[in-house]
């Protein structure tokens, strides 16, 4: 899922302070799971903001709504009838949701309420880790299901590098060496011969470096 | 026991303190409460194992939210007691009442009154 983190409330206040009628828009997908921008977070933030502005003598109306997704036209259409009632939308969706909402409603400022961090997994409640960088050409089949692109700081394709010590990355003792993990897993699966194979040069053309990417599937387009 | 505790305390009954969420506490302040405290079972005695621990965390979270918007976090508090400790219930109520009286009125309530009058 896309992992996001809450923005500090001071930053949110600074962003919305010039508006009087604000729609706080949550998203029921990834940001709900990582507890940054779901219905509950919308309720809490809206309540806090209402109290803050009231306490500071400013009349601000903050209304709440949480859409099923903010990255799909059909759900974003649900606010078409009401969007003109607001001076701004504070979206607690990921960067995709914020942009898609902004695309759709050209004249309404759409402001981000969370920091979008990475594609990751829930290790345990309150801890999320990065697992994918969406490089566009998955090599997990040959690396024991562990991604050196997202989990190795150097994105080394034939690792580990010289900085790997006792299974940890030279970044620090909290970071596992991705290649150590790959070796451990290949060993456990009895597939160490995979490790001996040199990885060919990775085609980075599918990565972000090639500019914004598009996936087009003619077979399912209507 | 005929115990007395401050009459300004309004009791909201929940099936377990694990039901109490951050938003419930915040809404009480939005609606003008000067303070809010959660009284749960003793730690380790929760019938649902960890309801009171969850409540404690949420009380802490609510305190942090309040502090971030300039309201004293001491206005929210968590207490634990067993259902047989009526004396303690009254004592906690008096303690909370004292804390809130020292802190004074909920600033949001005061601000709202000022805004309504203007």
C-alpha cells in the first residue's frame, strides 16, 4: 500500500489559515490502513482544527467527508455537487489523491494534509517499512522475493557491497542488509545457484528517471 | 457508602473503556466540557484483555492533540479502579475536579461564547 504520515498540525494550520470554508476529505484506502488519512483521522483533525480556530477567534467552517478512494473518477464525482460550497479542500489522501482531486476541480485549492512516504507494508501497528520503489521491472523472482532496489540503499544488483557487516547495512544497525536477507532466503529455499548468476544491467528506463509513467491496457479499455 | 463527589461530573457509560476513542474525548471539549477523564478497570483485569490499555493510549493521544492546539493536556486523564472501589471513584472525581478548577474554564468554550456575543 501507499504509506503516508500525518503532517504536523502547525503545518496544516499554516496551509489552511486563509480559508473560511474547508472540506476535510479523507480516503478509505491505503491512508486508512496506515492511520494517516482515513475517516477517524479526518474526524480527529477536523475537531482539532475547529477548536484551534475557535480558540483563536477565527470563524472557520470545517466539514468532513471520506471517499472510498480519491484516485478514481467515480468516487471523486461524489463531491461534484458540493465542491463549490468550499474555499478549499484539505485532502488526507496520498499525493495521488490530492492531485487527482485537484485535476478534477480546477478552481478549488486542494491542499495536502499528509506526507506521502513510500510503498510499504505494516510490520506491526504503527510501524511501516518500504518494500517497493515501483521501478517498473520486477526482479523479485531472482532475488528470493526480497527487493534490492527498495531495500538496499545503493540499489546494488549483485550484492552485498563492502559495507555489509553482520547482516546489517552500513547505514546503521537498524537497517538490514538486503543482500544478506536475499542470501538467507535463497539458502533456505536451496536456491543458492541463483545467487551465483550475475544480474544483467537493469533497465532503468521503466523507473521514474524516465519521467512520469503510464500503464496502458488496451485489452480492458472501453 | 453514601459517598459524595462533585455534581458537575457527567458520567457517560460505555461497555468497556476500549470503546472510548480519541474523537469522543475531543468532541467533549468541542461541546464545551472543561475536562474529560476515563475510568477503566484495573490494568491486568480487563475482561477483554486490553481494553483499558487501549483507552490509556487514546487518552494520551487526545492529550497530545489538545496540546498541539494550545489546550492543556492535563484536561484529559485516565484512571483505573475495580468495580468494588467506590471510595476511590469518589476520590478520583474530586481530584479531577480540583485539577480542572485550577486550570480554569475550557478555552474553546470561552472563545465560542465570545464569538457568539460578537
